[in-house]
């Protein structure tokens, strides 16, 4: 089955076509550009290029990273996924974007992405499985996580402030991993999902009257 | 091709609008609004609007298609507001429109929100005689536009140099203890008020201003004048006559808007004046414009109030006009442009 995967939860604008064949997944086409302000310009052309490159056959399902991530860019990816799926008449499934990084880790890993405002989105993974819901906080205010190392764009940015050793090369959500995590739903033809971003923060606004 | 079937997507502010038109016929006008949520904050909060757009986008498209009784594959074009507007809000609509276009192979048109406010009148009153002068007034814009060719040449003659007229309505409504959005409440109270109760200032109408800002507006001084007047009355222990203040304030806004729009039409030898934008639903603006247009020998056109506010129908109407005029579709790479120049009617040839 041919699956379109997009993720815009980090500064990487990403799209891929992944073939899900039984238990095996093959990356057929992939585009990525690190451009925190270019989501709306780049994403659909990337999808177009991936579709052209992957050749014949309609897309059977769409998978989108649902964050957490800086909202404006994240929303572009999610609405693109939802609208493409609706237009193509196929289901769309959401996967936590951090799982696209943490799902590939070994041991105890702290996955951290850039949340802007000097904060990180984070979650702890044990042998690739996430423990609890993603959180947001300042790097220096991270609670004790028992992680052996930190990985992700946020880990690379705030390596100095984190209580564990951080990989300095930024790592972005792996689209094949996102497809793999959605594969049970894709294979069983689960109903299409209403995608809601993992915002983790409230809008910055105060009601005028209580 | 018979009359083009076009879907329009609008997300420049707090309404998620999806309209479908065939030629000049409106088939569907689906709207999801976050205005109730925004009212809690006393104004439009961009992040609240953007969140609501994402939630509403696909369901609103589906609702419009159902209402029109058509399928995405039947469409001849998908038009979307590319600007001006709130950046994050625009991006949701632009991204969705691109994805729909790619998935369905229907040509995409990124269009200007202001030109769409003009184009919506075709749904009610048929083709627009060109040239025409457009007076667009809303919470986001107060603009006098020259429409030489709705498919290509639309220029701005003047605009507010500070607050939009609709913003002034909201702020004065708040001063008078009326709910958000203020426009309809001021309009209602003003009906029982005395327009000449106080002479509030008419911004940029002094001879010197008429040289430099002939077709421009300024409403922040008016808002301040109303605030000061209310303060003074309160300090002297008097009650505030809400109806009269509403009427006098509304008169000041409508007077200067219509006066300058009519002047622009006369000075450019244009015979048609169009009203658009949410404030064009204001009964006094319509009444005064009618009175003055008749006196000046101008034809005045405006659509029904529901089409004046932001909606998908207006975007679809402009899209339909562009398809009919055989304007080339936009490239997939066009951006959402929050401060988009009025002269860019369709992004097809300008920004891509
Ligand atoms: Zn508008």
C-alpha cells in the first residue's frame, strides 16, 4: 500500500511516499528541507515531487505527525495531510511526531525538539517506547528522567543546559517510523481520524471579562 | 466550458469559509466561525483563529460540497485567499487549498482577499461594470479601490492610516458596554439615537489633509474623541446616552467613508460605486451612500449583508471570474502573504 507521510513539527519540512508491504516498509520518495518559515511554500511541492518520483498508483492512506511542534508550521502539515486525504478519498492517521525520533532509539532516551520561547517539547523513551505524554518546559527545568542521553533538534540546541549528554547533530522525525507506527491502522483500513495537534500550551490571551 | 464551477476557501481572519459558485450563481456558502470564542477575548486572537481554522477546514469543505450537491472532481478551480490577513490563519487555508488541488488535479488560484470582497457582488448583481470604485470596510480594512479589470488590474486609491473602521466600531462598542463584535450593536442602538447629538471629528478631512491623504482614512482620533467625551460626562456625574453616542459616532464614520468614496468616483470619472466588507452591512453606511450616490449620479451596488462579511463565496466568485477570464492558475509554491498588495489580484502571475 502506498502511503503519503508528512511531518512539519520541527524546522524540517518533510514529505515521503512509503510503501507498506505486509510487515515491510520501503521508502520510495523523500523530500526534506530545513526551513522553519517555509512550510506553506514547500510542503505541497515536496508531495508533488514525491508522487511523481514514486510512479504509478494512487495513495492508499496519509499519515501526519501531530506534533508537538511550533504551531504555525505544524498546522500546515496537518491540514495538508487532512485535505489531501479528503481530496483523494483515503483515510488519514496521526502519529506523535516525537515518536518518529524516539521510536528509533535504544536504551533510555530523552527526545527533545525546539518549542521556541527557549523551551523544548520532550518525552522519554525506553527501548523505543514512549513513557507518558509529551511535555513542554525550559531545558534547565527538566525533571529527573533517568535518560542516558538526549536526542533531537531541541537536544542539539540546548546541549549545554540539559542534565544528560546530548547528540549535537539534530535528528528529525523519521517518516518511515511514523508510517510504521501507523501501519496497523493502515493495514486494517481503520477509519480516518480527525487530526488535532498536540498543542501542550494554551493560546496567549486573557478573557476580557471573567 | 460552460459556466465554471469553483470552490473558494477563506481563512484570513476568524471565519473558516468555503463557498461554491457556478459562474455567478452561489451554490453553497458554508461558514464556521470562532467569533463566539473570540468574543471572550474582546477581539480576534490570531492563535485562537488558527486553531479553529484547522479544526473546521475539512468539515466545512464537506458541508459546502454537500450543500452544493457537487463533488471535488467536478470543480474547474479551487480559489483561496492568499492575503492580506493574519499570517497563521491564512496558512491553514492556503495549505488546504494546495493539498485539495494536488489530490484532485483541479487548478489552484491564490487570490487577493480585497478583490474577492469586490467580486462577491457579481453573485447578487451580475458582472461588475468596469471601471468601478470599491469601498471596502471591515474590522481589517478600510480601503478605496479602483477596479479597472477584476481579473487583472485593481489598485488602491486610499486606505486607513491607522485603525480599520470596523476596529473603531468594536472599540467604541466596548466603551459603551456593548458586546463584541460591536458593529451590529452600534447600528441597532444608533437607530434610536440622535446623529447630531455630538459632532465627533471627521479624520483626514481638513484641507491640508485632503492634499496628502485625499482618499485615506483615520479612525483612531475619532475613537479617542469618543472615549474622552464619555470620560468627561462621567466625571461630571452624567449618564451616557448610549443610543445618541452610537448614532453620533456612526455618523462620523459613515460620513467620511461615503464622502471620500464618492469623491474618488467623481474625480476618476467612474460611474459605479461598490460597497463591501463587514461594515458594508451597516444600515447607515448603506443609507448615506445611497443618498449621496444618487445626488452624484452614481450607480451604487452592494450585496446582501451575509455576503459582505468574510466568506468563501467571495473567494469562489473571484475564482470563477479568473477561470472565465482564462487567467493562468497559480503555482504550488506561492506563499500566504499577510500584507499582500491590493494590486496582486491573483497570485498566478505576480508572486509565483
Ligand atoms: Zn474582509
